[in-house]
């Protein structure tokens, strides 16, 4: 598993009356854009599993993966809007996300139901870890709004990871 990272990608900020200094906003925008890339990638990889899963548990996993993807999708927009609220530019195209994502690629050879579940477990665990790094750094930087956003994401992703892991435990 790749070590979670927090990006400090530098970009010019729009002026803002928000009461967070420019240097701190710069770092927060980098962190948020990194999580945006990983979130968009996690969403698309979950949809990849949804579209291509095969095997005796096809129908239940097909529906389950779609529910997981839907729970992740909302955060793509929320993260992007937080970037722009801080005066940054959201780096949100598919190509930008692919270039910046820290998640391992979901290979086209992964089709068996339990192989899909195990691949998603690995990606959701990596994403949960990087989200906690982002959450901690937002707290250190004194941005309770971004910290709260990462906390909300953490609750949902940890629950999703629990649901995924329950398929292979016991």
C-alpha cells in the first residue's frame, strides 16, 4: 500500500475575505485537491467494479458497489467547492484525477466478485488513511471547516470499509 500523502501543489489563489491567511489557504487547497483526485478515482474504481463484477453473487455485489460509489460521489463536489471557497482552482477532470491519484489502479482483470471486494478493500483502506492525514493537517492549520469535511468523509468511508470487509471476514 502506498503511504498516504498530502499534496502541497502550488497555485495562485483568488483574493478572498475569508479569515484564513494566504499561505495556509495555499496548503489547504493542495490538500483538498489531492483528496479530490483520490475521491474521484475511488468513485470511478468503485463504478469499474460495479460494471464488471461477475460470479454467483453478481446481483447483490453489483447493487452494493453502486451504493458505495454513490456514497463517495457527493464528496467530489463538496471537496471541489471547498477548494474554490478558499480561492483555489479545483483540479477535477478525469485526467487530472488520474495524474494525481495515490490509489492503486483497478485492473481490468479484476472481475470475480470476491476479487472485486478485496481490491476495493485495499483502495478504501488507503483512501481512509490519506483522508485521516488530511484531516489531521487541516486541524493543525486551524481550518475547522475543512477538518469537519474530512471527518464527515472519514465516517462514511470507514463504514464503507466495514461493509466491504464484512464480505471476507469470518
